[in-house]
């Protein structure tokens, strides 16, 4: 840790600091949950938009047990409150861990949080607007004159959250590759040489993660992952290049110092 041996705090002090920050986070979550629960129906309509767009006219969702609607609204309000209070939660986490980080470790925190948030949000939005509608349309296509879809609130929310989380995590691939490159597990040459196997794994993952078996939905999932894989190769080159560049700069400075000392040596000998 960045603190010296003289500056190290006792364990009880760290635990007390952690307790205070956890209490603040819980209070923020409670406030956010209360606000989100006040708009529970609007939030649920937003989440169900990809399904409602493909359902037949005059269709509706159902709850199959008495407490199902209540707990579904509770769940969606909780997840919405996590999103709403996430900046404050990240701030509290940063205030707790930052005193124990070295300066070279701190410089990665803000880029990591920024790019992770952007990529995760991009994956969720891609799944929401691009991937889910055709997948749900495929499922609804099995309805007929004597077979009508009756979607449960709980089952739909569970499926939608799993898929959106899967898309969000898949879009984090460049961030994962960056840190794997930093610790020496992978490099750009390895990723380039194993591209064909990666494409195979991507299509297998797309087939598993995509709820519908149609080729279009699987391509919608696999296409962005292939693009992200190519971006990850560029990221790996960038992550591996910076240490080498710094070493080159250090060696060039050392060579200049040696040249200066060599130039000064003849003068000293003449004296």
C-alpha cells in the first residue's frame, strides 16, 4: 500500500471507516430506492418496451401469484436505484481505497471507471434496442389463433435483466484485455494469432447467450463481439507499448548522460 510503515493505521480504524462509508451508501440506496419506487410503473414500462413492441394488439402482461407484482416492482426499483446512486457509491469506494494506492496505481482508476462505464452502458443499450426486439419477435411468432402469449412479469424481468447484463459484460472485453496485457497473461501477437479460435468461441457464446435460435439474432450478438475483439488487439498493443516507450526514454537519457561524461573526461585529463 502507499502508506509507509509509520503511517499505517490500525485495523479497527479501517473497519470504522468502512462502516461509516457503508452506512452512507445504504442511506443513499434507501433514498434512491424510494424515489425509483415512486415511478415503478414507468420504469417497468421502459424495461418491457422491447417486448410490448412485438406483442399483438391489446396484449398485456400478467402476474401468476399475488405477491409477484409487488416483488417485481421492488426488484426493478432496487436495480434502478443502483444505477441512480452508482456515482456516489463509486465516490465512497474511491475515498476508502485511494489513501492506500500508489500514484502509478491511481492513474489507472479514472480511465478504468470511465471506459468500463461507457462500454457497459453501450452493451446494455445495444441489447435493449438491437438484440432484444428481434429475439422477442421470434418467440412471439409462435402464437396463433388458439395460442396467445401471456407473459409473466417476474419471468420477463428475470430474462431481460440476464440478457442486458450479458451484453454489458461482453462489451467490457477491451477493458479485460487491457489488464490481462498489463499483467502479462496475453499480448497483441497472441490475440492476432488466435483470431480464428476467438471467432469460433464468439459464435458459440452468441448461440448460448442469445435467447432465440435464429441466425439473425446470433449475428447481432456475434458481430459487435468480433469488432470488440479487434479493438482489444489494438488496446493490447497500446498497453504493451507504453512500458517499452518509457524504457526507451530512460535508456536514451542514460546514454546522453554517458555521452556528456565521455565528453568531459578528455578535458579533465588535460587538466
